[in-house]
C-alpha cells in the first residue's frame, strides 16, 4: 500500500478546504479519538464551536474460528469506551470528526449512536478512502481529499527525546 506522510502545512490546507463546504451551522462537535482530536480542535476553533465532545470506539477481535479470522474481525460489534450522554446530543446538529474514513466502521458506529440519541450527525474527515469503504455508496458528508494511500499525519510521527534532532543553539 502506498504511504503518504503529511506536514502541518498539508493539514492546514485540508482544513481550509473543508471549512467552505459547511452549509450547516453546527451546535456541537464529537471528535473521535485519537485521529479526530487534532483536526476536530482546528475545526472547532475555526467554526467557533464551544460544545466539544469525544467518542472512543474499539472493535474487539473476538475470533471464533482461526480460518475465519479476517471475516470475523470485520463483523465485530463496536465497543464504546467513551461516548457523550444522550442529553448532550438530543436535538443538536453534531459535526462528527475523524482523520480518515477507511472502512468507515468507526465513524458510522458513532453516527448511528448519535442518531439513536435523537441527534443529527454530519460526518467529516480529512481523507476519504472509497477503496476500503465497507458501506457501499455511503461516504462522509464532508471530506477534504480522496485517497488510496495509507496517510501518516504529523501528529502520528514518533515523539520523545530519542527522536529529537540536536541542533546548535
């Protein structure tokens, strides 16, 4: 799979491409951890949103038979590790933000749970990969770019003292 490493400048351009697409005034935002935290924060600041919530979703890999491992992994039910209370979502237009829509499982699970809480979700990602999408013709409501690559965002690059470049000060 092709790999693409983005810079902060690349992310700024993607955010700038997203903002004019919004034809709805949102009441709140749900950022999906981990990938949606940084783009969500950037969008929340630009849109002047003050109700910022988070959702954390895991798809446990409960394997029944070794030969069906891949199939079973894709059929796993989502486990919500963290999710806003229904009263925070009810009747609100919610912008759901993640970094990428690959298979679409995570953002679709969050969208469906918001709908079940009587909220009105709108999905938003930096990158949409239609080639990995498990949901037919479904796609994000808003996306900055289409890709077939594995995207590495600047916040995913290794951090820590072992990765610092020492410079003359």
